[in-house]
C-alpha cells in the first residue's frame, strides 16, 4: 500500500494530544475477529463507496463517500443493533428487549426486533418529533414517551429493565454493538483503492469510530482514522486530551445524532489507541457538508451524517494550504439521513456561510439623503443576498470600535448587509474595501444572534429602554412548549424584546430582552439557573448593540 505519510508535506494535526497509545494488537485481533464473525447481512446492507466528483475536483483529491444513509433505516445503527440482538440467548429474546433513544438507534432496534419476531420497547423523550415516533411504531415496537431529554428517557428505561425483565440494548458501549458497527470499516478496506490515505468517522458515543478504527488499524495501520465531532459536543476530543473520559456540562442541539455528553467506556479504550486525530466542526460547516452530499448523491443527510464530510474538507484544505502536490484518497462515512423536512429551511440558510460563500456585515452610513444609494453603488461588484435598513440608529459599539468617538457616529444609520462571496477569506477583503471608502463595519458572519435571529426580525430600536439585558435560550420543543417557557420565565421582569422561530428541530430557540433593575440582576440570574434551560447572555453582542439596543 502507498502511504501518503511518506510525503514530505506535513500532515494536518487538529488536536494537541501526543501520538496514539501503542495499540494492543491482541485486543485489536479479538475485536477484528468479532467483526468478521458478525452476521448482519440478512438484514443490513453492504453499502457502496461512491465517488464525490464535484468535491474531489474542488479539493484536488479523491473523495469517496461510504453510503450508510442507504441502510433500511437510513443509518449505520442497524448494524450494531442487529448484531447484538441476534446473539442474545433464546430465553432473553423471548422476554423482550428495550432501549432509550430518540433517533437512529431506536429504528435499528425496532427493525431488528421485527425481523426476529420479538418484543421491543423503545423509550423516547416526549419532545421527539412525530416522524421519528411514527417510524419506530410502524416497525411494531412499543413506544413510551417520557421526559424532555434523553437522560430522563434512559432513567425510565432502566426502571423497566428491572420491572419487566427486559434486556437493555446500549447504543454504543457494548462489544457486540461495536463489532456490528465495525463491519463498516471492513467493507471500506475491501472497497477502497490500495492508496487509501484516511477514513473520517463521525463520533457521538464512539461505537462506530471504535469499531472502524480497530479493524483498520489491525489490518492497515498506515491508513489514518480521524474522528469528527460537533464543536459543541466534543466529548472524545476532551477525553483524548485528558487521557480519561470527560463528562461535558452540556452539548449542542444542532447535530442531535452525536449529542453525547460522555463517550462510552469501551469506545474510549479502543479509540485511545487507534484514532490518529479528532476534528471539530461547526453547525454551518455541517450544513455545507449536507449540500456536498446532496450534490454528489441527490440524498439529504442529517447534520450528524455530514460530519465526516465536513471534517474531511477541513483536513484537506489544511493539507492544501501547505502547498502539497500529492493527491490523496480519503473516505468519509455518511452515517445517516433521518432528516426532518422542516429543518431544511434552517439548514439552507446556514449553508452559504458554512461554505464561506456568504458574509454578514453591520455597516454604518451617514444619515443623509442619497447615502444608502451611494453604498449600493459601491457594492455593485458583489451579489447582495440581503439588505436591511433602519433609519436613526445610534452608535454601533463593539470592543474593537470603543476607541472611536461616539460623536462621529451619532448621526448615522446601520445596514444589515448580506453579500455573496467566493471564499471565506473574501470577508476580510470586503471589510478592507468598505474601510478604504470610509465605511465602518463589523463582520457578523460568525455571530449566532445575527444568523439565527436578527436577520428574521422586524422593527428597530426601542427609545429610552433602560436596564435592558438580552438572553438567548434553548428549550425542548413540543406542543405548548413555548407557552410553558413564557410562564416559567415569571412575571416579575418585563419582556422588552422577543423572537422565536420554529426550525423543525427537537429544541426551540428564543431571543429575549428583559428590563432588569441593577439591584435585582443577581436575583434574575438565580431565577434563570433554576429554570433549567440552556441560556446565553448576549447583552454585549455587537449585533444587538448595532440594531436593537
């Protein structure tokens, strides 16, 4: 096999960890044997390894996509679930099985039980979208809805294990589950060219990554195996850095398929000695990955399903920055395609920024006749995706602009501006271009308040709004959830600003302003902590100070 590591070009590295621990080849041999003995193909499919022609041409390397989205349940999870369940003793099968899941694992367990003709109980959070509940129930499983989050569903499932003598099927922390998922790596080595450089694997609990990495490192140790995590659920990266499993305080909600606070014990033990690196990805980069997969396959991946493609792109772009001449062959695993249709509008909005093809700016213009037209004329060289204008705005203040005298901007208005660009570095080109022509601007392209809320809001500033503080919230989405959220906020503090927009996800997002007297700010903070919702203080956010405060 040709190994790209022989190239003089240094390979990208994204974590600060040292080299992986020396593999225990006896342990990897045992895992590999389990993978080879896994009998899953009377239900699961051997999925193809497809070329991504547009992305390969764009990056200058051969990019191959492992199509786990083509499994009968549109996810790799069927492999591990079926391998585990079919190996249970007959007496346990007759008593039935149970799992806690709001997604792909639930569907894998339900289909496996249907194939074997046994009872399956699936405990799901009450916030689970109806499309997922209906899909599991359609396969004959008994669905139990309880709680707002996975932890509550899991706790209830464990009580049913004892109460009804059911066998619990873990989503990732189990040797048979890991072996089933590892058949994906077995197929990749059989299908890929001999000059394979790296395989990119999404990581949630770590079952897929540990199975794939163990098999590849045992048989082809020169092939790199690189895990990819969501930036707000990077439990494996934290564990490898600490050389021990780390429990995150909270995880992001965008990529629900990998939103795991702590990786499994067995997956961590295996990944510690087999993963070469871990890359973290933003939601916008996942959205761009979804588009890449769609352009190559005409299939729509879920966010976690596009993680590996996004990680592959980040890796190869960094490799290209080193002016490497050697073309690499890399594989990304498309892990799932269970997408709620209503989420597509949110994802398409963020894709352009994730690809580096849209920039958002706040631009100050003189409050005088003709100034708006002058700015439009100046920007005629660009394709404008959005223009929002509100007269008589006050100063736009951020840390980098504090040295600017407010008197220079008192008689100014602000434009919320969206521009189509060709690459992410063009954002700085635009900012420099505006500055050269006398315009002050702030790049809001990475600003969550601007991307999720501000560009959809109407109105302008409230005059003489004293003691206003801005917060961003996330709460479990279900019928009546917004009303419950408002009631739990209480009635002591006046709500001065409010924006909510349903994104078709399991969680709702709210931007809210409150009038809070200075002497009660500590009491308000205590009240927020007692609510139990994830929240962020955005009172100093430049998107707020430019357009709303």
